[in-house]
C-alpha cells in the first residue's frame, strides 16, 4: 500500500483509537481514584491532593448515610413485624405447638414439672464449722452423739405440691369472702322460708316468733363462720387439692376440649398470640435497637481495602460498563475530530 494511502488510513483510525484509549483509561483512573490511594500521601508536611481516595476520605459520612437509609427506609420495625406475621414459620410454629399441647402424654403435672428447677447438689447446704468437728482424742470421736443429734433435729416439713397450693389458695379465698359476705340476710330468708308452713299453726307460731327466729339465725351464722374459719377451711382445701390433683393427671388437650377448645382453635389462638408478640417485639426492637448505628459503626470500622472489595463485588460489572462507555465516547469524539 502506498505511503499516502497508509497515511490517510492512519489519519482516520488514529484519532478514533486514541480517543477510545483516552476515554477508557481516564474512566478507569477515575473509578480507581474512588478507592485509592487508601490513605493520605504526604510530601513532607503537605498532603497531596485527592489523597486518600474519595470513598476512604468520606467513609464516616458514607457510613452515616447508609445507616440512616437502612434504619429509616430499608429495615424499619414495621417491616420486621410484617415479615414475622407473614412468614411461613409462624403457621408452622403454631401448628407444632398445637400438636404438642394435644399430645396424650402432656398433662398439667408434666407442664408444672418443666417449670420446677431442681436444686444443685450442695446448694444452700450450710458449711460445716471446723470448730464444731470433734478431733481425735475428744469424747465422741469419730462419731458425735447421734441420739442427741436426732432428737434436736426438727422434722422436715413435706413440701407442698401444686394441688396443695391451689387448695390452700381457694380455701383462703372462700374463707375471706365468707367473712365479708352478708350471711345473716341469706340465712334469715332461708329460716323464714323453712318455718312458714309451721307457723300456720297458732301454737307453733307462738314459739316460732320473730325473737326465736332471730336466735336461730344468730346461732346458724356464728356456726357457719366458725366452721369456715376452722375445720371448714381444711375440708375445702383438701377437696380442692384432691380435685386439682385429679385434673393435673388429665391430658391438657382433653381439658381444652372439655371447654370447647379444639386443636384447630388452639392453633388459631396461638397464631394470633404470635402476631401480638410480633407487634410487641417490633415496638421494643425499634425503641432499644439502633440498627442504623450498628450499620454505621460496621462500615466505619471496615478497612478501606475490605470496603473496596465489598463495593466491587456488588458493582464490578456496572463500573466496568462505565469504563467501556468512556472508551466508546472517546472513539466517537475522535471520529468527530476527523471532520473538524
């Protein structure tokens, strides 16, 4: 090819190639300057301009902006509550809890036993005083007087179980309510109703007068109050404890069904309770958890190299597209310059 022809071809291609190269490398340099240099560069006491890179230099400001965006728009307490309520785990959890409640071997006694924590061995046991341990050669060594020890040691009281506690509680409540109740009016109405037919006889009415009825009412009221406060309390306590003990042996599912609560209704109730729990935990979460602050501190603590790796892992293709676009624009500008 003659030299003039080569020159004409180069005159056309060279501006395009140079424009594309300039556009490519300038955009590549600009993107690299977002992250580099990662730290400030000094000549003596003078800091070189554009050091550190834009992102390392503004890392605290970027961290604060991202934290505010996350806490204010991307991850709010309402979003958390909505996710919990609409999650598939909620229904599955409610169904599993309902199945567990309606197992035949789950009784009130077994539930109560889960709440009881056995004491650790040696816990709350008084330490022996070395001064009270008999030494060799003393009277009673190696065994102290066991008879005296047994006589002085008080008999341990049998601990109350849940049925006994329920019985005692109900008995105390009944006794308290009976003490507050207006028994006299109720007893008086019953007595007058009982003697009404007998008082039709004039002779009987002579003895069953108002004064006699008042005496009967007084004695009946005193007897009832005395009995309820004394032996009656123990009777009520034992009856309620016996009934509570019998109920505690029945499966929880059977007791629930006896009051009309089926397994499906229990699952629905558990699901609603789960929703209420989610609403409460969402409010507590928003009050006591600073998500934005956590995100901000995490970004501030990141090493500039790790931050660059994180950004590039998300936007590498997009940033490469910007570089390629720079080459294309440079080539177009180079082509235009041919005709200027």
